[in-house]
């Protein structure tokens, strides 16, 4: 098949590269000239494991191309994917500015019949809207068909997830469109769910909202476990062994972040509002997650009356390990509160330091490694469970800090390890 992918963010780029890897001819289109130039040089603007190899191989074999020119990119194409960002408006709804811009460009450049596939996460009903937006503006006499093919990729393991996902969801109103997309995706060898447009759009939101709910649920159970003397590690293990519950996404911590769960939970609440439905369960999940982000500083405040002038090491700034992304990361509100309380904050993250400097600016200090951050600190707070942080020996905290008091927001160490090392260790959902 000949395919165009519009948008070279982590979803579009990974989708384009993976579709070319299974034999399709793909051209990725983006309005960002610098990004396209970089990609033509086979350099990925984002870090995704395995992506550079895919770029090299498929560019070499002329199956993968990049352009900023819609006319060139759409030439000969049977299928066009839309994979641009849908950030959040102030009221929680999805911002469709980029989707609208793509609709306009497609309408003026399409010269042949195509299937348009939406990969971007969009509110229910948007695919019908996209079809109308393009059809109303079409310059040439062409027929467009529309499909929804939501992604379930995790940032950092997006290539792996594309080839090893649990399912591929395709939504369309015509069987012929579903057949064509099933053929495009056949090379991934994954179970395929065929459904209509609105159900496909809903599957994406419902899946992310469910995972966010699962995390908030285990966080609430952790908070209660602490109060009644249970240990959340054992509680989660015992719960997760029930196949109906499943053990994944039961790691208690300081809440979910990133560019997806916070945005998508709020977007589905906004969709529900528009449909005059009160989505109480997700309202509570959003509130619960907000509260959870503050819990680590609450613990510090319970232990120390005042943080004025104290040196606090903050370890891990990214919203999760193996990414440099700080979007909706708990570290932003945690550091802000520590500064407000008068603490002197020293931060370290294995990958997110450059992004952190843009967001946290000169309000905090930036250390070159864990050792420098915790040296002579009064308190160490762990916010992201990076392997490097998990492997940093607890004994070292004892050697380097004034008095080793650790608040671990991601339960990186077992209670036994903490006890053996003799540090003062506070974590989430476990007896102190
Ligand atoms: C998430 C979904 O996992 C993907 O399936 C989806 O495609 C993607 O959003 C999206 O909509 O594009 P991602 O945001 O990359 O992927 O990250 P996750 O690995 O799912 O983690 C999200 C957040 O939940 C992180 O802040 C993580 O620390 C937190 N989390 C995750 C927990 O607090 N506990 C857990 O047990 C699992």
C-alpha cells in the first residue's frame, strides 16, 4: 500500500516507520522544516528505542520518505493517516487546531480518492467532523472515506508496542474500508477489532481512562493501607493474581502524569458534559490524582515542621522513567511546593535536565548526578523510578547526606533494604 502520515510526533513517526517496516511505502509529512530535514538525515528528533534502526533500514530501501510538501507527500497515496497533536483546552476539552489545519491542507491538495485514517486521540464524533471539514472544502473531484485507528503506544516503548500490542482497533462505517485497513495492518500479526467510527474513538478514551482509574484506585488503597498497617506491595500482588483484575498498573505512587492520561481523562469528562452525562467516577479519579501528587510533600511536612533553609534533593523529574518528558509530571508541583516552603532544592534526572531547565528555570539547582544532588542534603525525595535511581545504593545516602532521610514516591526500595541500610525511609502505602 502507498501511505502518507501527517505529523511526525512520537505517534506519527513511529506509525510511519513501523508501517514501512512491514512493507508499505510511506511518506511522512510535517510542516516543521527543521524536523523534516533532521529526519531526512536519518536522525530521530525524539528518543524511542529501535526507531533509528527502523529509519535507517526503511529510508535505505526507499520505503520511507519525508517532506514538508503536501502535494509531493500525497502523490499516489491510497491511505492518509492523521497523527497530529490534540492538546488540552483550558476547559479540559481537546484542542483540534492542528486537526483543523490538516483538514484544510488535505482539502486543497487531494487529487485522488483516499481513505483518511485518524490516529490522533480525538473526541467521539471527530472523525465525522473531519470528513465534513474536508469534503466541504475539496478543490478537486475526489471521494474520501474515513476511518479511526487509535494508538495504544507508550512513550519510550512505542516501537515495541506497535509490534507487540494487545490489539489493533479499526473503526469505519463501510466494510471495504475496514478490509483495506486490515490488509495494511496484516504484517503486524496482532488481533484486530473491527467496529464503527464512534466505538473506535471511544475505545481509546475508555482504555486510557480505565488505566488512570486503576492507578488512582491502587493509590487510594495505598493511602488507606498506611493508616491501617497493611502493605500495598502485598495487597497489589494478591489482587493482581486474580486474572479478572490483572497485575499491571497496580504500582502505587505519587500519581500519573504525561501527555495522555491527564489530558484524556479530562477530555472524556468534557465529552460526557456535552452529552449531558455526569461522569462522576472520572471526576473523582482526576481529583484523587491531584491529591496524590501532593502526598509526598505532606509526608515531609508531617516529619519536619518547617523546611525553611533545608537542603532537599529531588531525584527524578520526568513523568516516568526512560523519557525526558516533563509534561504533567508530579515533579513540577512538588518542587514548587518545596520552594514555597523555603527549601533549597537540588534536582537530578538521568534524561530530563534540559527540559527541566526550561520549566523550573533558576528556582532550583541542577546536579550532574545523584551523588551531587544528595551530598549534604537534609532530605532526599524520589519522584521517578529510573533504574539508575533504583540501583543507587542506600548506603551511599548514609555516607553523603547530613542525616539520611528518604521520601520515596515510587517505592523503589523494599522495606527490608531500607531497614538493613539504616536510613530513615518513608514510602507510599507501606508501614514506615
Ligand atoms: C499511556 C498508555 O499507557 C498508552 O497505552 C497510550 O497509548 C498512551 O498513554 C497515549 O494515549 O498516547 P504513557 O502516557 O506513555 O502511555 O505512559 P504510561 O507508561 O502508561 O504511564 C502513564 C503514567 O502512569 C506515568 O506517570 C506512570 O508513572 C503512571 N503509572 C503507571 C503509575 O503511577 N502506576 C502504574 O502502575 C503505572
